[in-house]
């Protein structure tokens, strides 16, 4: 299993006569979950919760999917009531990044509320991506990823709202900005609260290894007189570095040294404690900006009109802040996926707009950050990592009908809102969500099965990814199931047909797979941009009339590759994952989940 792109960190400043850091962290997390559970389905009092919860979407199809799911949640009283829930869609055209989405959301707020929003506390969750590294979240969105927790089950949205439950009542009017696929856990003193009440920007900071720092934002903090580490510290930031090299961390004095906490990092599939007295840095997660700063950014956005480049809310907003910020970072494009001609000018304009604005930092020395945005992270944290299980109370079987789960070497399988026959077997390390598995179905280790109905005995090989989508094609309901390996890189692309041999499907040369499926190598084999050919755009997944047939057919094509046999796809209409998302029928997928929910509820086998 590849090393996770983002790790987790734990800082533990342990004061005398207090619980160990891991105990206080677990108790603090459980308290937040209990408080949120009490608010689900109830009208919240003014100041008790967010005034507005907004989710960003990449396009109108995603916007529709998000609104439908929010509507269902409110109907089933799974969210606090009396709150304005919105989905703000990016304008059509060029990708604008989460920074551009933030600017767009500010404009939407102004149009909806006029001057009224200057008194609101607002949570803005960026969920506009297509989740190519965790495709079971592609159709319905990363913020609606199911968790093995709660009754009814929590999705990432509910968990975000629970973990931030204390923020609104200690926040001045403004916007808290976060991402859809990470979890921040923290513990502070019993009578302490995180306050977002200073002018400008305020960010959370977590002690982290230098390796983690290379993939995050790193704070260069102003000198601090109090040498005693506390769980909660309010600091000022001199300079913010975005995904810096280790050399640069030392160069700008971002590196700290302490024996007060034990750092954890993930590498090569193993959790290993770093030695005490390791060098460390403070890294970012979410951040807040006051209403004055938000209005300044809005005025800037309305002046420029249309964005034609990707802006990063962290790299392009936060790097402009603090007294040590210089314009030099605007010319560094090493972390930019696509370099547009307008990017340099736009970065410089943002720098001059924000320069002089303060960046306040809330240091959380007993905190953890989990990123669940890839198949490897998803499987690891749901089936293997005992820390997250303990802190959140994650279960092996959640709101499902299934007699037992197997355990091996500390791993368990994880079943979420699914119905499995008693003769099924699900190997440790695998996750099954929103699915029905019939008699004698066998799921190998480290698999992901989502939204599927498997009625045959066809085995799922280890490391399989199987996810079914409902489609609306020519007003008819159809189904298609994406099936590949959990370690396949769907984002990797080549520019020409002659280079598709560089792509791999389930560890096998993609060109060889096409021979197995009797498919010809032509431009028509791929959807979308013909100079960006990938597994994401490959038309290889059959369209079928029933959900179970769809799964069976895709499993046959997958097993043909694994077994080096043949299975012709010539007689099927084929779609790429990109096209599945265009044709997706959100309403039918929600209905399918609802049917499983009702059946589990009626049988009374809530586990």
C-alpha cells in the first residue's frame, strides 16, 4: 500500500494531574458528538449554531446532487433545523480552485442576503472536486461520504458539524473555511474555547513532522514568551509557507524542537512514533476570516469579473498574510497543477490586496488531523487504525444486517448501511457501503464495494474497487458499475494513443486489458479531451438494465484481467467514469439507499 499523501499528527502537552493526551482527546471528541446528536432534528437557538452552512460544487450536476441530499437529510431530521443550508456552484468555464470557489461563494452570499450577512457566522465547506482518488465519493460528493458511526449513520457533513460544534458561539461574524475530506480532532482545557474574534484571518495549527509539513501549509510563528506548552495557545504568524521543502522550513525558522509531545506519521502503511525531541513544525487545517476581510475579497472579485485560473485559498490567500510576507512566493509554481498565463498576475494582485492583514494562529498542541481522500486512507482508517476508531467510536458494523466481521492482524472488515447474506464473507481490510450481497458472495481483502447488488457467487479479488451508479439515459433508468483496483491511478493521463501502454488497470498494462476485452485502440475509446487519456475517461464500463447485471458484468471484465482469460465488451454500450457522472441519476441512488435503510430498520437488527 502506498504511503498516504497526508498523515495524521498528535501533539500531547501533558500537564500534571490531567488525563493522558489520547484520553482527553477521545473524551473531548465524544462530548462534541453527543452535543451534536442532541441538536439533530431540532430548531437551534440564535447563536447556538451556524447561521449559514454552505457547500461548494464544481458544476450544476453536482449542485443538484448536493441539494437533493441536503433535502433528504432535513426531511429525515438528520441535521439541526433553523439553519440556512446552501450549495454554491462554481461558474461554468475554467477551473477556479478552492480560492476561486471562496470568492464565488462570497458573491452568492451578497446576492442572497445583501448587508445582512455581515452579522452571520458562516461555515463554508469546499466539496467541488470529483474525488478521482476516492471514486465511491464521486457521484454524490466527498462531503456525503458515509462513516461507520451513528444512527442514522453520519456522513462527513454531520461529522464536520459535530467537530466544529463549539465554534459559532465564540466567533465574530465571518466565515470559517474547511475542506470536505479531512477531520480535525482536538482537546483543550475544560473551561477553554477556541475563539475566532480577532481582525483579519485566524488559522488552526497542529504540531507535525517535517515530512508532513512538505505537503501542507507551515506557520512561521512570532516569538512566544511562555515556554510552557499548553493544549491551546494563541500566537501571531510572521510568515506562512505553502508546501515548503525541509530546507526552506529551516531557512525561515519554522522548525521547532521539543520533548513535550510524541508525533505520529504514516509511511509505507505503518504507523510509527517519532522519537521524543524530534524537530517539528506547525501545520494548517481550517481557517477563519472576519467579515471585513471577506468584503475586501468580494470587492476584489467583483472588480476582476471572471476568473480564468485556479486560485488556492491556502497558498494564495494565507501566503499574502503576516509581516514577513513578500511577493516572491507568487512566482513559485512548483505546487501548481496547471500553469495559466493569468496566474502570476492574479497572485500578485491578491498579495497586494491582502498585504498587511494579520494572520492569527490558534495552536492546538493536543490535536489530530485525518485526511480521508484516497482509497488507501479510506480503507486504513475505517478498518485498521485503532486511534480513529477509539476517538470517534467507529464500528465494524453500522446500521446493517450482517452476523459478524472477521479480524486478522488488527484489521477488521467494515460494513455501513448494507444487507449481507449470512453465508457472505468479507475479508479484513475491506469496506462495504450501501450494498446488498447475496449468498456465498466472497469479498477479498482491502476491497471497496459501494452502492452495489451482488447476487452471484463471483468472487471479488483482493484490492478490488466496485462502485455502481444509477443512470438516466434517454429517459430510461440504466446502471453501470466501475470496477478496477484500489491502487489504480485514475488521474494519471497520457497525451497520445501510442502512450496508453503506460496506463495500468489492476496492475496490468492497459493495452493488454483492451486485448482481453476485445476493444480497439481508437480515439472513440476515450471521452472528453483527446490529449488527456486516462482510466477516468476510458469507455470500458458496460451499461446494463439492472443493478445486479451491471455488477456481474463489470466483475466478469475485472476477473478476466485477473485470470488472463477473455471477456468481450463489444456487445455492450460502454461509458467512462467521466460520462457516468454526467448521466448519474441521484434520485434513484438515494432511493436505493433509503430502501436499505428501511429494511434494516424494519428488521430491527440495528447493530
